[in-house]
């Protein structure tokens, strides 16, 4: 479903589907990156016109894109990574580097049409100013569609020209490459054989400038080999180009630590629970000091939507989050606070059908947040824009 961009309204925000044209995959300030019909596009007026384009036959399989501060565009198909440094005049493939400096190459898939979602994130914020350098750091939400994939956290410190492995999770025997869209218990083992920490996928990576540290959370279940839901804290030594990651929490799938939407505001840590599985559920939008993440008694519950969700963004005192549609009584559920979490509202944008909003991008130059609307909870569908009203 695409639209003419007709704007509708709630008491808290305006909203609209994207106008006819390329699928708007990401935005930054006045720029937007899109794709359609074997072509990729760049707009400099928030998607009104698309003066820059180049043929790209695999455009329908784009699963990630990020517009960087210097104008570079880093994007991926399911298992391949690309960079444009000249407004889409040219596009070059990027080979990821492993921790030891060798080429990190995708595995040979059992089914060539299911190569794995190597680079697809759930979050729309994937770059930060880190001590004066823009760093891109993200993890892949995988082993759901597109084939089985190893689970990694990636990073770049040179505007996407070089992408490296920041952390490689272990080989999970439950998400092998058996040729199916999500993997299974037979087939090729994927991941770092030397790491006992296993997960299904990464939910979120975020940076806290107050302590110069990154946080990541993963999912998804409880396995005989151990939990898949972890929180990791990582620090990066730019001089040595080295990472130090530590698992700081591991817990059950029905806990608040099965989560996403990690955000930092004034040094405080915010997140939203994706808790599911056996009841009772430990759900809600929480806040704490980063050092207290492992101590439930020091968490503040800001709001409980009483439904699982792993997607949230905070900008300019506005908090936007969403419902996971298959688990929600709403068709397209939006959670909103315009005053930093003091008051809350929920809306069902049911005219869009059963959709899970995800990949929340920061506001563009006209004040619109951008997000995917996914069929069920992960299959690509439409693009939604939301513009908050005054508190």
C-alpha cells in the first residue's frame, strides 16, 4: 500500500504513508535514500524529487542503509555490503574485515536464494559522533527471513570505506543454515566457534557518550545450551582499533532483558521490553542509570503497554515506540510521549492493517520521524512518517 502522502492526525501527532515513488529506506536531515524497480535513488528534498540514481539490479533485496554525515551512503542487500561516496554516481562493494584483519566472507548458502540477512538491523539509528569521529555500529537482526546468518556486530570509523567485525557471536545449533528462511537445527553451523555466547539475532546497539561505551541487546529464546537474551557493554580503543565487550546480563525470554530500543538521554538508559514466552511477562518502558542495568530494584517503569515491543526512539523529549502486531490487540499500535515519559498515549492506526512499526529514523529537516511498517512483525510492507505535535 502506497499513498499520495495524505496526512492524518491524532491528538499527539500527524502521520502519513510515504508518497508514491521509491521505497524510502532511510533518511537524514533533508536527504532520503530509496529503491524501486532495479534502481537506487537519492533525494535532497525529503523525497519530493530524486535527482540522483543508478541502476542496481538487486534493489528489492536491500535490507539496510545509512546516510552518513559526509554524504556517504552505506547499504546492503541480504549478504553483501555497498558504499557510494559520490551521490550514487558510483557504487562499490565493501568486503568486511574480521578481527584479525582477514576478509570476512559470507558463507556459501544451502539455497542461493536464502543467503542470510547479514546486515539487517531493527534500529534506524546506527551512527554516532564518538570523540569527534562518526562511527557506524550495528548488529544484524537475522535468522527470521532470507536464510540463516551468523550474528555479528559491525563497525566503521571511516565513513563506511572500511567495515569490520566488532563482535562475533558463537555458533548456535538452533539456527543452522538448512536452506530455510530462518534456519533450523540441521545444516551448516554459523558463527564464531570460539565464543560460547549464542543468540538468534541482535535487537539493538546504542552509544552512551556520557561513559563512551556501547550497549547491545540480543534475543530471542531460552535454549538448553543457554540464554539467547543478553546485554553486552563494549568500549572501543581508537588508538589500537580494538574492542572490549562484556556480557553484563543474560536472562529468560519473558524478562525485561529481552528488549530493544536502547536510548540514552542525559546519561540515563532507556529501553522497551520485548518479553514473551511463558507468563508472567516482565514488560514495559524502563529507565535506569547504566551501571544499574543488572539491578531490577533500581529500574523505573515509565509505562507498560502490556504488549511486547522491541522498537523505540527518543529525540527532543519525544518518545515513540510500537506494538509487535502479532501479539497486540491493535492492528498498528503506536506508543507516544511528548514530555520525556511523564505522560503517555497509545493509538491504533488500524487503517494500515496488521503492521509492526520498526527501524525508527530520527526526524528529517521537516520534523518527520520515518519507520518501516512490517507485515506481521518482519516482512517489508510500507513506510510511515510521524510528526509530533507540541506537548
